[in-house]
C-alpha cells in the first residue's frame, strides 16, 4: 500500500495552458496549504492570463522549457511533487508538423523523469485516452487500464511514448510515478483551435462552424474541473507505478455536440459547413473509469453536459479579449488545410 502524500510544494508543468491552468486554480481554491510553481514555455497555447487573479503567495510562475535539463534539475531539488501537463496537444498540428511533438512530449518527459529520478521526487504524468487508438461506433467495449496501446496520430504516438518512458523509469529506476489517461476535456480557457471553442468562437465571429468528415466520430467529454479533482486524488492517494483512466461517461458524437452549441447560441441546426476529414481520424473514444472510482472513491461533479456547455459558451462570450486576437490566425491555418 502506497502512503498518502500531503505535498506542501508542487511543480505544475504546462500550468499556463488549458487543463494545467484549470488544475492550478483548482489547487489554489481547494488545497489552502499547497504552494504551486508553474513551469511553462508559453508556446502559442500558453497564456499568462490563464493564471490571472491567483494570489502571489500561492503561486510562482517560471518561464522555461521542460527540455532544459539544468533548469529542471534545479527546480526538482526543492519540491515535493510534480504534475506534468506540458505538451504539444493538438492532433491537427501534429499532422501538419510532428517535430515539436517529438521534442516536448518525448524529450521533455524524458528530461523531467531524469530529474525525478535524481531527486526522488513524486511524479504524476498526465496522458490521454488516445494512446489506446479508437473503437468502432457499434463496439460495446470501452478502454480500461488493460487495453493495449495502439496510437493513431503523431500526437497520440508521442503521448504513448511518454507513457512508456514513465513506466520504464518506475520499473528500472524506482521512480515514484503514476499515470492518468483522460478523455476529452471541455470548459473555460481551452485554446480556440480545439473543437468546442472553435465552433463557439466561429459563431461569435460570424463564421460558420466546421464539422470534419461525417460528424459521427464520438468523443467522451469530461469537464476540466472533474479532471483536476481526479488528478489530485491520484497524486495524493494513488498507488505508485499504477495507471488510472479518468472519464465521466460523457460519450457524444460531434454532430450532436455541434447541434447543442448551435441551439444554445440561437442558430439553426444546419447552420454549419462540412469540411475535409482529419487524416487517420479516430472514430470513437470511451473510458471505463471503474478503477479510479472504486479504488479512490472519485466521482465527477459536472454530470450535466448541457449546463457545462452553456457555462463554457458564456465564458467565451464574456472573455472576447482572451481569444479575439488569435482568431484570424487560427482560422487561416485551418483554411490552408481545407478545414
Ligand atoms: P494546451 O496545449 O492547452 O497547453 C499546453 C501547455 O504546455 C501550454 O501552456 C504550453 O505553453 C506548455 N508547453 C508546451 N511545450 C512546452 C515545453 N516544451 N516546456 C514547457 N511548457 C510547454 O494543452 P491541454 O489541452 O491543456 O493539455 C494538457 C495535457 O493534458 C497534455 O499533456 C495533454 O496531452 C493532456 N490531455 C489533454 C486532453 C484534452 O482534452 N485537451 C485530454 C486528455 C489529456
Ligand atoms: O473544427 C473541428 N471540427 C471537427 O469536426 C475540429 C477542431 C475538430 N473536429 C472533430 C475532430 C474530433 O473528432 O472534433 C473532435 C474533437 O477534436 P479536437 O478538439 O481536436 O480533440 P481530439 O482530437 O479528440 O483530441 C483532444 O482530446 C484528447 C485533445 O486535443 C487532446 O489533447 C487529448 O489528448
């Protein structure tokens, strides 16, 4: 049995991105004795605004790269635990240019693991359900911790590689690590290149939403706050060397999600464009999170998708300055790809 951990100081890599920043806010709001150090390279996906309003005595921000071994070594010498979110995270970008995915997701994770090993630091690695490949629409199966790895895209293959490195460092060097593989997150502060915020901000900008392929691909949606609470349970009470799948029984196909956005925003249900499909597009993801729920007693709180989606739409309506400056360049990139 692994002893429970009560960290006083944690490092959060990628804490200026979507899920990382929501995790930092969650920790600041729910764990009053914990100090967070964010390590983030502020790539196109990182935004310091995501951490606005956090009191100075609760969080420090360090602008740096997870591939910088010297910097990482220095940081790991003075922390109780690390939660590793930093990654290149967008499938379409990985298809256009896989290079930064190899660098950050594989070499970056390797660099962190070496420092975790040297300083014997508790390490939690954030990964994705995409490492398991995809399921057929009519398959009753869902992914479990025993499902074989079968990644499809450059993005998911680099995430699978990083998971394998973590497992090897646990077994060979005794690194105190856990892994979680989560399904598709939604909520505030998600980059507008991703499906849900792209469609919301398209409508707010007078652009028609864009649906790939036949729109029947299924994603298993979870609110990012539920991801945060699950990560905290695993970090503090999970068994070393174990993998936990995180999901909230939120399977929905893309066309239904888009129709829900259109309806909430007062648009007709066919007011969108069909566009070129993503090459290698995974058909369906579905998570069985029984292990996390039974072993650690975790439960999602945001079980009403319509309510979570309406709140997310409201966030983009109320935070135009956060996304408007990058809307044109994001759409130009898609247009060049026929999407
Ligand atoms: P994101 O793209 O919004 O944020 C990534 C953050 O990492 C950014 O702040 C960026 O500046 C930072 N970063 C990138 N390269 C870096 C480097 N070399 N050094 C330091 N910082 C760097 O990503 P996200 O959607 O918040 O995803 C976070 C993590 O969660 C990723 O590991 C991703 O694989 C995983 N995940 C995401 C989802 C999802 O639905 N978005 C689902 C499951 C798992
Ligand atoms: O404009 C679009 N139209 C569309 O139909 C976009 C951007 C996407 N899609 C489709 C593709 C997918 O079937 O919507 C679905 C969701 O797409 P993304 O938001 O790009 O997410 P996905 O590829 O499923 O990956 C996400 O979940 C798992 C995250 O980006 C990953 O980081 C995470 O690992």
